[in-house]
């Protein structure tokens, strides 16, 4: 069985920082709800692709950066993204055996659970909301998963060939 090419850690961090930029990019008020969870998607991708190199620490650091950029309570996003990386580590063996459609369903569940925890934390801090619109980004992220996964695998192959 051929081994996956080793991805430079610089490439991993650059892609995660690009996802962070996409996550905090300003959108119009009505479109804010439809923003995919870019950082969560990239964290899931790298935790599943290179679980020995990307994990809970990366989720925690990216969460702290997200907290600092958005001005939320320090540790709120850090706990959420660290939880996402931990959940990815739990389901890693099954995730690799699934097809892209099944992976999308699992991404929907993982990011949905994490967003539920994030909503719970926001409610504790004081930003109270009852509607379920906070789950729309997880649905959009699940729809984007096959495209994102295929694109990054092709990019990794191209980097390995050169």
C-alpha cells in the first residue's frame, strides 16, 4: 500500500491561516449565517490527513487566535476547536474508510456538535439565542467537504510530484 506523501508543516499552517482569514472575513449581515465553518473544515481535513502532526494543540492555538480576532471571551473558540480536533482523533480510523458522501455526513455531525457546544458557551456568556440558524454553517460545510477534500488531495499530489 502506498503511503501518503508527507506534507510540510509550513503548508499545513499556511492553509490553516488562510482558513482563519476566510472565517473572519466580513460579510453582509444577512449572509453571516451562511458562512461555512472554514477553520473547522481545514482542522478536520488536517486532523484526518496527518493525525500524527495536527491535533488538539493546533485546534487550541487556532481557537485562541480566533478569540483574539473576534474579541470573544478568551478560550471560548479555543475549547471548541480543541474539542473538534479531539473528536476527529476519536473517529479517525472509521473516517478514513468512508466514502466522500459518508465523510460529508460525519463532517456535518462533527461540526454540528461543535457548533452546538459553541452556542451553549455563547448562551452562558450572555449572547442568548433560541433559533437553530447556528447549524446552517455545518450543513454548508458538509456540502463543501467533498470539493475541499478532493482539491487538497490533488494539491498534495502536485506538491509531492514537484
